[in-house]
C-alpha cells in the first residue's frame, strides 16, 4: 500500500496521509516563471478545479499562497465591498473564524451563532435575510471540521440565492470528497485548500469563483498579499503566474494528487471510499463502547467526533500516544462544551486501514480493565 511507508497514518483532516507518488512529485526544484512550471501545471490545475466544482460555465479559479484560512480571508477581504454586509452562519470553530476575519477586517457583519451541534433553521435564515436588508453576502462552512457536521448546503444556498445574496462557502474539508455542483447550487465563491480531500500537501488554498462577480472586485481588497482579484488577474494575464513566490513543490504535488483523484474515479469514487471508512469507523467504535457527539444524520464522511470515555483514568494524551505507537495519529477535540476526540478518515486511508485502526484502538483502551493495562505494551 502506498501509504505504508509513512511512520504512521494521519487520521487528521489536513495535513493528511498522502501517497508516496504525491510526495515524490516534490523531488525536483522548479522555476516559478518557467513555462514547464506555469503553462503546463498551474493553468491545468486551475482548469481541473473548475471542472471538479461544476459543469456550468462562468466559473474561474484562483490559487492563493498560505493555509486555507488565508484563502478565506482573501475572499472575504476582496469580495465584500465597503458598503456590503456579511451574514455568517456559524456552527463551529471555522464559522467562528469567518466572523473573526470579518471583525478584524472591519467588514460589517452579523454573526449568527448556532452553537456547535445544531444546523441553521431555514425559516430563521429567511427571516434574518428579510430583517436586515443591508446584508449582501452570506458565508457558511460546508463540513464543520470542528465536529464533523455536514451543513445543508443545498437548502441554504437555495434560500440565499432566492434572496438575491452572494453565497460564499468554506468547503475546505469537503471539496473533492463530497460531490457537489456549485453552479447548480448557485454558490458564488467556494474556498478549499491543497491538503484536504484532494490529498495534496499543505502550502496553498484556492477559490472557485463566479467570473463575472470576481471581475467586479478590483480595488476592494483590504490587503496586498491577499488580494484575490489581483492574484486572479496575474494568473489570467500571465498564464498561471502567481504574483509572489509560489509554493512550487506543493503545486507539483497537487497536480499529481489531481491525477490520482481522476485515477481513483473522481469525486464520487473518493466520496464512496470516505463514506465506507466513516461508517466502518462509527460501527466499530460503537461496538467498543464509544458514542458519537452528533446524531448520525448530521455526520459527514470526513471526520467524526467521539465522546471521551468517562473513566477517571482516561487521559487523551496517553490514548493518543498508544495509538501513535501503533501507527495512527488521531485528533484532539475542538468542541467547547463537550469532552471529545476526533478521528478523520480522509487522505490515503482505506477500509483496511480502518480495520487495523479499530484493532489498535481496542488494544489501546488501557482504562477499561486492569488486564488491558498490563497486557498491552505501549
Ligand atoms: C482546515 C479548514 C480550514 C482552514 O484551515 P487552515 O489551518 O488555515 O488550513 C478552514 N475551514 C475548514 C472547515 C477547515 O476544515
């Protein structure tokens, strides 16, 4: 198996486990302005991203240096005009981060804080859009990686578009792993990054945008390096050139990751694998006595939050270390009012890996019995 040369599997939703061939794509240095790098690689990536996102015309894509948050910040800061107002649908840490960005950039906004385990009520959404006619843009996270919640993007986008607002979707942890046609849904800006479901390595994010809307964003940016319009123009005019030093190795790895996504059978095949991983994981964990934070109906195939065991001798770090020694890295919880840990199943992770993981977890439950305590070597 390609991932077996890693010391351990990252069951973390980015950076995640990549294939050896993706990592090998980084074994050469590239010149940022040479045709080998620009024309053949960056432009193809931009084109492929649009094709993955939608079958509709009128969309373009922009790559942006930095982690995924930089692309969220570039979008909010470059797209919302000075007299605009943003409604943030916030049901987790990444929704809260969108509100924080709006706050710091002085973008007028309404932070609709739903807590972390519930979804937006569509009637309340309609009401909010009616009550505050200053709202021009609405932002939401697709898969809230905080909990693993999959937000109802179809129905929310439908209400937002019916109200005539611009829809911005943080699909960071879902794009490439969950089928979706943003043109059909009416989403105007979608943001994701290299190191999530496309299974590349970290270093840049990207935005898939309705071209006509992005074209109207000249001069709006609240930052030089995060000017989405300028970056787009540079890439359009100069055949894929980034304005400032581009993450060349990451870009080459990403091109390879896109090839491997196509070889796997595209987004629907990848989604199927993630879904199988996730349902196997939940069934196996429940058998071991763990329970999920969210109702199963709210789960995404990306990451799952489990309640920490209630035993007084349970300690996350110790559990984590035991699993790591057995070849698996899991994720601490991020929910504010529940004690949880999280297990991601995106990346080069397959059902056989989940089987091995469940065995490793069974072997690492030191808190359950004295026998497990003495019988297992950490
Ligand atoms: C990973 C992620 C981000 C961006 O995180 P970075 O650490 O900046 O790459 C944003 N939103 C969601 C939903 C995410 O999962």
